[in-house]
C-alpha cells in the first residue's frame, strides 16, 4: 500500500505554500502507522505527501492493538510517525479507535461493558486514551485527536474526551465532528448530509472522503463541503488531480477564515441556460468568495446574474489564478461559464477592491 501511495504522490510537482501565522486548514490523507515501517521510509512517504500539496496525515491507533494486555502499551509506531512528522512539517490528526482488546471481553461481564458510565471497562478505556494523548502531546506535529464522535455512545464518551483534553495543549483540537463519506451519494443527498453535519457543530467540522468516493467526484465533493463550512478535508486515497489540493492547503489563512453566509443572508443569483447550479457565498472580514457548483451529471453553459451590489472586477479564479471580470447587465453583473459534469467554479475578491 505504501509503495503505491508513494508512486502516486511523487507524480505531483508543487510544494504547498508556507502556513500563514497560526492559521491552518488541514488537507490530508489517511496514513496508517505500522510498527514494521522504519523511520526513513516514513520520512520518504511524508515528503511525497508534502510534494503532492497535502499538509496533514490522519493516522490511527486502536485500543485492541495499542494495549494487547492490560497495562501493556505498544505505541512505538505512533511515536515514530509523530517524530518523523515533526521533522517533515506535516501535521497529524490522531484517530483513537476504541475497539476493545480481547482481555476486556474476558475480564468484564458483557452487562458491565454495556453500562459504560459505571463499568470498570470505561476506566480502562480512559486510562488508555490518557496514555496515548500524553504520548502524542509531546510532538509539535499533533494537530487534533479524533475520538470517533459519530460512532460513540454512552456516558463514557464524555470521560474519554475529558481525559484527552487534560493531556493535550489548548491548540490541539479534541473530538471535532467529522463526517465520514464511505459511499457515493447523489449531489442532493450529499448536500443534505453536509448541511446537517455543519448545523450540528458550532466548533467546526471536517470531511473524510473514503476510497469509495469515485476519483471523478472528489474535487466536486471537496468544494461542496467547503461551501457548507467544512474546516478540513481528509482523503483515504489521494486525488490524482491535486491542483485543487494545493489551492486549499496553500491558502490556510483564507480557508480558515471564510464562512458561508447564514441562511437568508446570501444574495439570490439568477441562472440561465442550465439547471442544478448551486451558488454559495462565503466571506471573512476582508474577502468574499463564490463557489458555484454544477450538481448535474451533464456539462452545461450557463449565465449567472449576480445582485447589482456585487463587484464586477477583479475576481480571481482560485484554481487557475486567472482574473475574472463580470459583465455589466441590466439586472446586475453577469458571468458566463461552461461547467463540466459535477464541476465547481471558485472565485475570490478582496472587499476593499472597487472600480474607479
């Protein structure tokens, strides 16, 4: 798996721009920590990750493998991965998988394990999470600890979250909501799922794109997620077309700060010549962004008419770097664009730019 990953990633050419201050927007891939992998191979892999434009890896440790016997911790693979990440400039999202080791199943009756809040098994899980979080917190590359919020249930989860927070520094995110996309969805169903996830998290959320998401859909899904407020993207498999990856990871201050306009606060955009075009406005204190999405499986040429107050120039196409000028129309600025199937157009402008 690693050799295939390396072969694919080394085809990319650009290195992402340096992070701007403390702003950081994770754009990464899944990278399993393996005790058999030597440090030099991890270093080679992470250099390929950076060269492909990514700034983050997601790695996991399971309770079953990390504590095969009670009180016996096996964290060497995790330490080695974090050590190399420190040197490589790649940030790490650490996922703690709470799959129970065999000794838990034999030590505690099933009824005890199911009443998580009072069971001794919960105390054992908390102890494991505390040990892992304490170990990982020694490394500057640690960005977040993912505790599987969506799959977790019962009062023990709160104790696990608190245990992790006690061990990591305040700038390490703990238990941020993540949406796992493991199967293709229709654009409308995907939009509903993303908006539901966004509404459930006041602290921000990110999207995991599983390998089941077709290569042809990954760019569209990524921009769709950002248009709904995603604050990070993690891919099981790296997209072959990594241009949009570099665009996002190379502009952390921009993508960390822009937020979708609240419901009812976004202007109406008239669409002529096509259907299933979704236009979303995002903004920060200094920037306005437009993400236009073609949800249709058909290519179509459309004319978008923006409200009269919309600036006509000088917009920047975020992916191509080209300047975009809208045309003055009787109802507002116009822009005509040829969308490919399930395509995205991303434009940005500074708010202080005005025509003479």
